[in-house]
């Protein structure tokens, strides 16, 4: 079943969204991107004449009620976005009466799912090393099923539209689907777009394919890098992780960030790239700073000859040119992770050069997918969100999909 093919008239529909939006100290939303992203799905249910039940998590309350993470704070904002009044259920597991009373066109927002430990399905207050942990985990899994069954009992249909949590087998993202027939559960519009975007990058590849992987650590990206090596033509590695590669090759990196226990991993990536005929592009120069702050003293120096007491904080001029050359000719582009400490305005040039090159390639017909919090923040900081093909809402979910892992939130709807 697809959301377009379904008529929700007279039906109750429970939709898992990602309303984990940032709030200021007064509980006001500072970025409503995630709410706006869910609107097409929510409005489709209402336009059909259905009743809408919205569920989400917010923050990490760790299975306990915490007013700081209450979704009650955003009820008015959701109502304004939808253009219709939104009721609030102060306990997501005790909303049977409120759900039963819903009429077509009504909207009910459930309180934070993660106020219940059953949502995540992890035992609380017991260490993994404890001999009783396995039994506690087994008991919690049973409680998770009951919690999911309760949520499912509120509605006739289930729609999964929270890509940002699709890599988690939580009660509301995967387990709940067991309580709906195949033609009563489906992906929402946002999820469909995310799945199509990942598919365009990993399955329907137009070549050349250039991937840009940034970030501070090789260890967090190694699975993705290894999977991409079997697919890309050009792989650009940038950001802090590159100094692990530089040191592995015998270079001097000053006080730059480095994972000394991953030098062999870096060398193996280079070996695999060579064996697979992938053009691996590492920076040759950098902007080094003498302190980790925006107004640090800076100098341009070779990436493999950074003076003692200095650290690489952005891509240098020659590196930016090399990155841009590999990006501008690409027909498929994936960007995850900045080229430097972009949070500091004086160290944004490397990331900006990548963004400019992606925008140029996209204008010339390339498909570009930007994912991961920092890369999205980069694009938004530069005001270039409308210059790329697709910006993914899910950081961890996107990375696991790129790594080739099945996402429980999708498997629950579509099968393996």
C-alpha cells in the first residue's frame, strides 16, 4: 500500500513523525524544518476526511517524564502549521478515550513516546555486565510489544514518516507495524522521498559518482567508506579524519586530531581504493591554526608538514581546487561531513568550495544528496539549500542506509 493509493475517509490514522525539533530556553521552536517536512503526509490524511493521531519523540528523556522534552510545548506550532486545532494527549499510552472520540478532520498529538522506556526497548537501571541483564532485556522486549500494541489500537492505519528514526527498532518505528495488515500500513511522503533519494545514489547511479566524506573520525565512517569504495569513481576524504591518513603515510600533523589506533585502517582504505580503481582524493594543503578558536592565527601549509603546536582546521587553496575538480564533472554526488571547522566563520572556505562545486554540478544535471547534520548545517549556513537535489532529514538513518544496512522502519513496512 502507498499513501497515494489509500483513501483515509472516515478512518483513524496514526502517523510516526520526527518532531524532535530544537527549542530555546522558553520552549519555542528555533527550526521547524522537521514539522514542515511532515505536512504533506499529515494534510493528505485530513484532506481525505480522516482523523489524525500524531506521535513522535523529543530529546533523550531516557524512559522518564521530563517536562523539558514535552511535546505539549509544540502543540500550538503544529496547529498553526496544519491550519487546524490540535488536541494534546498528556500520556501517549493512555490516550484510548481521546483517540476513540476523534471525528474526521480532528487531530491528536501524543505526548513524547520516550517518556516510556518501552519505546526504545532498553532495560533501565541495569548494566549490560549484570548477569540479570539478558533476562531484563527479554522482559523489556515483551513490554515493548504491549506498548506498540496499545499505540496501534488507537487507529485503523499506520503511516511511518520519520526517516530520522528509521534505523531504530523502536515500538513506534517498527514493532507497531506488526499489528497492522499489509494494506493498512505504509510509508509517508517524506519517507518515500528519502528512500528514493538513497536509491538514486546507491542503485540508480549516473557516472561519474563522487562521494565526499568528512568529519573528525575515521572510526565512525569506516563502514560507509568501505561500502562506497565498491560504488564510487571519486572518493574525497576531508575534515579531521584526513590527518589520520596523513600520519599513517608518515606525515607531520602537529597537534591535529588523529586516531592513532586507526592508522592501519587508513592504510587499508587506500589499498582498497587502489585495488578497485577508485580515485581517492586527500588534501595536500590545509589552513592551520595555533588555537582551536575562530580568531586563531593561521597559515597555509602542506597537510603532511604541519608545524608543532598548530592544527589543521580547514582545507587549503590547492585542496579546494582538487575537490572542486572531482565534484564539478560528477553526475551523482553524495556529501556527508564538512571539510573543516565550519562552525568558525574563518574556517568555512573548504566547506564552501565543496558546496559551490556541488551547486554548479547540480545546475548541470547532476543528482546531489546532502545528508548528516553538519553537512546540512553547512548548506543552510551558506543559504544554498535550493541549489542541491535533495537534503536528507536523517543523519544516522542515512548513513546506515549508505552503509548497506536494512533500516527496521522500512523493513517493517516493505519487508526485507
